[in-house]
C-alpha cells in the first residue's frame, strides 16, 4: 500500500462533506423560494401588501448591493496610498471599533455614490479606486 492512500481517502471524504453542505444550502434556497411564492400567492389582489412586498425586495437588493460594494471599496482602498490610509490620518477614531468605522465610511461612500447624492469628504485617491468608482457609478445607473 502507498503511504498517500489514506490521504487520498481523507480528501475524498472531505469533498463529499463539502458537497453535502452545498446541497443543504441549495435545499434552503429552494425552501425560501417556496415561502416567497406562497407569500406572493397570499398577497394577490391586495394592493397594499403587493406594494409593501415590492418595496421590501428593492430595499433588500439595495442593501445587498451596497454591502458588497462597500466591502470591495474598502478592499480597493486598503492598498498603499488609498483612501483608507488618508481617512485614518484625518479622522478621529478614538473610542470606536476601527474595522466597524471603516465599514461605516465604506458603506457611506457606496450609498452616496449609488444614490447619486454627491460627496466630497471621501474620494478616490488611486487609479484602482477611480476604476472601482466608475464601475460603481455604472452599477448605480442600472439599479
């Protein structure tokens, strides 16, 4: 027998566990879809309920897009010379969780860009950040 045979068997078992976890997630998504369809069937003909459901869907989409864009904005800005370093030197973070403060500022920038309100206190500093902001502006035009 080979010494590596047991390792291959362990990896194979590990992959089976990963596949099982993925299947469980897929089943949860299927159940969520069934619940959503049942709620939509229940609300048919009820204008206020349909309006509330549509409004909730838009808010959830906006939150999801804003969250992921804020995370990516922070990742892009964390490079040397980016907005994160500039913000750390100019803002007072005493008494706050630094990671939460950075997420708050990232989310602020993202929502300000997505809603096209305008900003001036946080701006792209590097070329990479500018590219991301251009992509973010295109995304906000679609949403």
